[in-house]
């Protein structure tokens, strides 16, 4: 089994330590079927399913028979709201529905492990000693990412999020942030770079080892 070690950086962008990743989670394997299922489930669960068409019984008007059944030389018809007519009802149109479905916990964990391993193999996984912001200033947060040489679409995974961090990070266009414990496979795959704190990594590994 391959053992991965990653450098640990401080907020000045300097390497201060080396961290050996837990081999039960970071074993280098990427399970593509589980990733596919996790992404499909996430996207399906985001759908609101509100598309709706009216059937012939729901379209207004058409209560009276347009002309008598026989003797006119025209085709028989019972309503001007027939689906065959303009402004009529819709046959087999969409109706509100629930697209969501649940994945087994084993598949979700496997997908998350696979997404993390993929980022490590791509060298797009960066570990921070800690992430602390004294003032709720976006300029201070941007300075940290500049020193880390980060400018791609990035996900910052933290062990805790206080009000200062929220205010400092919320207006950075290339950055999303979340608690490491709450992340999921789609969120990992949707970002080019992953930055995680040491404590956040411990929480995430603990969750995946349950």
C-alpha cells in the first residue's frame, strides 16, 4: 500500500513540517463508479422538479362541444382544448416530481475517499498548520492565498468557522469554504485546489474511519 506524505504550510506560505497521511483513507485508490454515483445523486438532489404542463382537463375553456357530432362534414371533436388543437392540453408533459434519491453510506464514504485520493495524486491537496484571521478583512485573507500562490478555484476546509473567517472569505471570487467534517465528494471534485487545516484533516479522517 502506497503511503503519502505531504508538506505542512503556515499562513506565510512556508513549509514547516511534513505530515504522513492515514493509509486507511489515503491509499491511492480511486473508485470511479462510486464517484459517478455520488455526483449523480448530488445533482439529482439539487433539482426542484417544478416543471409542469396542463392536460386537457386543466386548460381553461372548451366546456362546450364546438359543433354537432354528425352532418357537418368535419371531423368529430368534443372540446377546443383537445391536445390536437392549438392552445389545447399537452400529452405526456412533465409534472412536478421528486428526483432525489439516497446513496448507501458505504458508497458515499468510498466516493469521498476516492475524491481525496484523486486530489492528492494531482498534487492539488495542501495542508495548513492552522487558519486564523485576526480581523474580518478580505484583504488579509487574500494576502494569505497570495503567499500560498493560490489563484485557481479553491475549496478551503476548516476545523471551525468563526464570524471573522466568514466575513473575510465570503467575497473572494475563487474561494469556497466549509467545515472539513461536512464536505462531500462532489464538493471536492468541483474545485481545482483543496486546502485543509491539520485539525480539519483529523476530523475528516475520523469520520471516514467510522
